[in-house]
C-alpha cells in the first residue's frame, strides 16, 4: 500500500469493539473493511483532497463516499465519537483531534462577497462628483402635486 496509514494495531484494538456495538449487522458485508474505511476517512480529513481524488488503495471513491453518508445519516459517526471520548484509551486520543486545534486550509477563508445590488465604486464616485444638471425624465412627466 502506497498510502501512509494512521491506525496502528493497538488503536484499532480500541476502536473495533466500540464500532462492533454501534454498527448494524444487517445487509451484505462491504467490500472495504471497517478499518480501511476509517483510514480512508482519516486520509481525506488529513489531506483535504476531494472525494474523487481518493487513492485507489482505499477502493472506489464513490463506495467510500456513499458509506460515509450512510454512517452519517444513521448517526454512527456521532455515537462512535461519543463512545471514543468516554471509553477509549490513549491510542485513539492521539488520532482524533478536536476541530478548534486544526488549522484551516488557506482557501477555506471564503469567497468574495457578492456585490450585484450595489453599484460599482467608480460609478458611485462619479455620481457623487458630478450631480445631474437637469431633472430626470420621470420627474418631468409626473403630475404636479396639489
């Protein structure tokens, strides 16, 4: 395998029993093992790559994505995280880092603000510097007020 894996045997020994109690055994077993699936999710979180750029060592990206979404919909991630915080040993505490400590990518700052409704600065400056010299046509055709 060409990808650097994070889960050691000791860490997986702490995670596997918790995951076995949380997951449902219904359906056919997936082609990708739970350990390799969690490795794929950790790889995506660590590198920030898009789903489609997931290395082939983890299987087809679409299968990993769909399984991730199913686990999210069923609440498996939340329950796993809660149980790991309550019961896990020291090995898994080093793997899962709380989000406030993780630095965001430089492109995560957000997009430019949309300024569709506001006039361009140049036109706003020209309008302020050069007020109109005559009445607008709309005001000239309006009926006189009583």
